[in-house]
C-alpha cells in the first residue's frame, strides 16, 4: 500500500493561500469545492478545518443551449417547460461553514469558454453553499475562488468582490441578493416568473411577487446619442411610461448631439436629463450606425439607483412594468439562440461593472457589432421574461396565420402586450400611411401595418407640442420617396408603393 501511495503524494501540488486570507483569522470551517484530492491543502489547514464538498459532475451531454433554449412555450397551459437538473451536493452535510473555497474551471481563451455548464455548476454549488451558511450567520459568509477568469458577475456581484490577488478572488456576497438569483430557474429554459401562472397567461400574477424593492431608488432609463433621429422615439417612450402609471424616475442619458429645443421637449415629455460622453465601439468602422452604440454602458454609472429598467428609444410601453424592478441583473426577453434582446433589460448600476464593461472593449467580439452582442458575452446567464414584455415586431414569421395572431396582439384594447419594440425602420421615420419596411424587401420581416397604426394612435393622443418633434426632415423625406420609387420599379408584390400618401407631415418639414 505504502509503495503505491508514495508517488501520488509526490504529485500533489501545494494549494497556496492568498495573503488576504491571513486577515480572515483561524479556526475556520472551510468548504472546499472542486478540489479533487490532487492538491495539498496543508497551507489552508493552518486556518481551520478543510472539508471537501462532494457532488456529481454535470453530465457531459448537457449543453448550454439546453439551459438557454432559443424558444420556450410560454402560452400553452398544458405543459410547463422543464429545465435540466444540475446535480448538487447534500448541503445538510456541510453546516456552519465560515468560508467556501472553490476552483472554477476556465477554458479561456478557447472559443465559447464562458458558456460552460460545468463552470456554471461550480458557481451554483458555491452560491447555494454561501446562501445556506450565510443566512444563519451574524458574520458575513466568505467565498474565495481560484480561477484564471473572473467569476460570473451575474451571480457574484462585482460590488461584492473584496479583494483580488493573481488568480484569487475574494467575495463577501450579499446573501439576500444571491438567494433570489439561485431561487430563479437555472438559465432561461423557464420564465423567471411565477407571474404567468397556468390558466392566467394574460396578466402578470403580481400577488406572487415579494416586494423587496425600493421605488425611490429605481428608475426607467433610455439613451440618445450620435444623432437626433431617435428624439421622437424617446418622447413617445416617456409619454407611454407615464401613461402606464409608473411613479419611478425617468432618466434620459444624452450626449451633445441633441440640440437645446429638443432637450427641452424631452424634459417636457417627462425625462430627467443626464449628459454623457458617448462611448465608441473600438471595433466599429468610423461613421457607421454602430460606432457609438457602447454608450448604453453608461447606464451602469447611474449608481444613485439600485435598479434600472433600460428601454430602447424605439419601444412604446402599453402596460405597467413596475413589478419588473423585482428581478435581478440581468433579466430580459429572448432574442435568438441563447441570447437576450437588449431592448429592455433590468440592470443594477455599479461603477465596478461599468469598469468591467469598459475594460473588455478590446477583448470581446460582439457577434453583431452592437451592444446586444457585447452584453450577451458579459452576461451569459440571464433570466427570461415573457416575450410580451418586449414584443419584437418580427417575432414569428409573416405567414398568414402568424400575422393574424400578431395583429390581434398589436391591436388589442385593452392592450395584451406590455410593449412593442419597433425593430427595422422606425414608425416616425415612415409616412403615417403605411409601414415603410414594406419599401425594402430585406425589411419585410419587420413590416406590420397594424403595429405601425398602433404607434400612430399613441402619437396622436400626445400633446401637439410634443408631436411636433415627430416630423420628417427634408433628407428623410427624400430617402422615403426614393425607397418608394425603387419598390415600384421592382414591382414589390405587397403593392404598398401604390398607396396614395396623405401624411400632412410632408408639408411641415423639420430641421
Ligand atoms: N440609439 C441612439 N442613437 C443612434 C442609434 C441608437 O440613441 O444613432 C439608441 C436608441 O436608444 C436606440 C438604441 O440605441 O433605441 C438601440 O438602437 P436601435 O433601437 O436602433 O437598435 P434595434 O433595436 O433596431 O436593433
Ligand atoms: Mn431598438
């Protein structure tokens, strides 16, 4: 026996202790997660008892897309979607821990390293251990990770990081916040809500939400940068939020591209203005539409708020969204594959997170060159809201049956959708008479006259003083006429180009 053991012992690598642990004290009970007996823990034993935490590794066959499926059935009453289970330790066997030390797998820089289910499993086990032990304790539970890559900030908040030293990361997590997150479904294979109860898929079941929120420190926000072309969108958004009955602050981040009269109108519409310096996407080409789309990162600097619901300026809200402040960063609706849509996001402002976003600008490649692609690389674990919260104009296809379903949703009064997201060409940049996405064949997926009319109906109910900011510019009018002409020449089958334009805005052009 002795002879066999001897060589193995020699192979043990010493697990060093980061210097900050000295300050943590001795006599500790230390839960060790994912150290499989190949390491010499004698250095750690100086600080207390090291207790290996046993668990079964998640099956190899389980893939990220099983946790973040592109599509889940939100409407069927018969079947609640099922999520795969993660094997967990028997937590009762590990009571009274003071410190949890975990080794996180990190396949960086291999492509796709961040969407690794085993890595998520170790995070979740550590988080659950921290919550179970941290809740009972008067002293803060401590978590130390060893990992080449930063632990997932979706679970271990940037602000809870106390110290970092080489590959060591030391956290004192906010147990209540962590508890909420691990109480939500793992991934987005289920809605993050008991809101859409069975047989009750028309409304959020608000009664099931524990209101732990602090309305004074919550705000809705949007952003305007680089040009004035979304000013009308931001005005209608503010007005729609006010109409939804919210009492939260409405914060507009804007840069110097917005002129004084427009700023005034935006304030009149309901926004509180905050001036920002726009943020360049270092990978974008100069003078392209996405050159400054990283300006959204400034949302994380709104640290006088604990939670912010960000909403794109091309969205109108039809029903109150206040209960969404309950959800943690990052909560959103699905877009495609395992990605969320960044048009509506619940985020938690933090200078620390802002810095992470800024620091990774050169490293991270956004799949679509936009903020959405970027944010999806930073927040790979997100919580799914029903698609009706941020109803993308191009959800479902434009087949007859699906168009009929969509049209019923777009037009419903009282509204069934919580918001409509006007992807593609924006309604205020079209003539009122029809959705100008029809003018371009590659935009037909976005075209919907019913959604278009819904927007104009909202517009017409606004104060005339505000409507004035939804006019056409000379340049835009020329572009629209050129698009129509082209559609006619090609003879696009939808024949929208035949419609006689009556839009009075043609006569009163804006600057
Ligand atoms: N935006 C802006 N100026 C621009 C482009 C975009 O202020 O030149 C802001 C605006 O709030 C907009 C958001 O960035 O809603 C995202 O862009 P957009 O909605 O056009 O993207 P889409 O949702 O169509 O992909
Ligand atoms: Mn948008």
